[in-house]
C-alpha cells in the first residue's frame, strides 16, 4: 500500500481553555476543514470530559479517515508540559494535580498525541503557518487576559530542563511594583501589559489626575475594561491614549531585556491588546530601542501575528503534530 502523501495528511488541534475547549482538523497549509467546541468546566472528572471530546471529534475523524489521513493530535493547555505530556497543577482547569493528558488522549483516540502550554503552541503555530514562517530565532508574546510567551532559538522551541521555560510574562520588570492578583509577585510584566493590567493602569491614572477630563469618567470603575479603553483612545481621549503609551513603554523595556537575552530576528505580538495597533507598537518599539545596547539596535522587528485570533489556538495546537516522529 502506498503511503499517504504528506500534503494530504491532516492534524487535529485541540486548545483547552478554562471555560471551553475548541478543536479543529487542519492541513499542512493551515486551513481548518472542521471545527467544534465543548465545555471544559462542565466535567470535574477527566474521564467524562474525554468521553464528550471523543464523541464530538469522532464524526470528523471518520469523515477524513482516521486510519489514513490523520497524522495525530496536538493539544495546547494551561501548564501543559511538552516533556511529560501532563497538565501540571493548572489553576483554572477543573482537574487538579497532574493529568497525563497526552497519554489519555492517545489511548482514547488511538492516535499519537503531543501536549504543550497554550503560549508555546501559539509560537509553534506562528512558525508553521504565520509571520514567523522561515524564521529560526524569534519570540512570540501573547497579550491577552494574561501575558504568555514562546521562545524559538535556532528553529527549536525552548522548553528548558523541566518543560516550563519561557514564562516571560512573570519576569519582574518593575521591582516592588504592582502586585500580581494570582502569584502575589510585585512588578511582573503581566501586571502591566495584560488586558487586566491595562485596565488597572487606566484606573490609576483616573485617580492620579482627577482634574483631567476623560470619557472613562462616565463609567464606574467596575465597568472599565481594555475594550472600553481602546474605544476611548481611538476617539482621541488623552487619558486612554496615555494608558496605552505607558503600557507600550513597559512592554518595550521588557522586550529590550528579551532581545539582549536571545537576539531574535523578530518579536511577534499576538492577542486582543494588539488591536490597539500603533498605540502599543510605537511606544514599545521606541522604548525597546532606547534600552538596547548599540550592537542590538535597529535589528529586531516588532510585528503582529498573521494568525487569525479565532483560529490561532487550533492552529498552534495542530502544528505540534507535524513534529511528531
């Protein structure tokens, strides 16, 4: 029997979030032929969760030919360890402790499976299908509810000795600064450049400059979020624009450190905050260059992801499959 041509092979990508799990079947070009979703938080028991996931995906697997075209399953999840295939003590998932998810998925579906954390999956997806295609050295930063990252050096994702390298969002960028709501650390990048961090900055500026007019003053503090701040900024609201300028400066300072660590060809930004465009990119680039040694200056691009936000999680997870032996 002739082997299936590699161009016809498909991969299953599964992204496990705290609320929902999304999945899709993806080809080598990054085209998603089938997609679906189930609830993550509905099942406190991992076996029940896997039963529903299998039931949801099986019709598509049969349609494409599980024994011929499907090469394997890639999974992105919080605290996913590529080395062990386990989700390890993820605080926002219903299953506690260490869950050997890659083994459980492989046993359930009868297909090879690989697992990594969601930010690393995004980096692999960008390298396979997006803006980093052809790059051997880059850093992926995800700016969303939190700040995640994936570091690629010489074409290889950096996992470290234990599988958890690349938590740049938790590096301390302002010693003694803002307290993180979850870790308790003071001054980490995530506390300033996540969606939550942007919201906290806007509220701090509203309280600091009480005489400064702003559309944001028409809202209670608990109504203010990053989307509202963006809407106000594009209407010309000075305080909202200052919020983004400050956020970009903090991000740029951190990016300078990251550049001098790994000398990447590019830094790729992904996530909801990137929709602010030049409001974030310009101050980030300016501050990064100002804080770099001359040998690093004007060498590193800061560019937006080329993956659709709605597809990125599935694409990133599916890209793990092409690395399976």
